[in-house]
């Protein structure tokens, strides 16, 4: 069974890694999908976001990183997946994620969304908070995978 964990990952955080680690234990194959949302302005390019994820994840037999522009349901069909994984930090996340889950289900009633609560120590964490801290020289070592912390800091201090 293939699950897809979509997101912007601008950049990937320990909260994302928590979901990746846990989701990869309950499926045969997990695709971490770097999505393009045309209404967002990204700090990291699509290629950079994919590379940061690959560095953070390392070599795992059942986890791969891919990218896609367009409808998530179209990607799901392309890789023959039926389950979307979404991480939730708070009730506010649930509202928007539930709306997206229902829209995806409306497009294809065989696609389900599985919500995973992030660990308590990551409940405050967001990519935007990491970017803001890094821009002003704040410590991000405990917020992102160690393999990518320096890359993030170098990019954002420019």
C-alpha cells in the first residue's frame, strides 16, 4: 500500500520528519511529495526543497521524495495511491485540512486522507517560524534535521 505525504516543505522541519518517520511504519511505500502551490511565494526552489528532504530522510527502503505541480488527485492516480497523509498541529490545521480532504474525496471517492497529530514537542513548529528565526540568526538546530540546518541558515542569511 502506497501513502502520499504532500506539502510545501519550505523547508522541512522536525515536525515533518516526525510524520514521515511514523507514517513510513504503517505503509509499504511512502512518497513524500513536494507540491507546488501557485498562490505561495517560496524561499527555497522546488529543486532545493526536494534536495533538502532527500538529505534529511537519507536512504530508506520504503520512503522516496518526488515533486508535482497540479492536482494532488492526479498525482495519486499516477502513482496508484489511495491514501494521503496529513500532519496536524492544532485545531486550526484541521479546518483547512478537512476541507482539502473533502475536496479530494469529491474528485475521487476512493482516496482517503489519514490525519496524524504531530508529537507534542513539535506542535508549535512551522516552516515559516524556522525561516524567520534563521533570517535573524536565531537557533534552529533543534527545529530541523541536523543534515540541513547549515544549508537553511546560509540560504536565509543572504
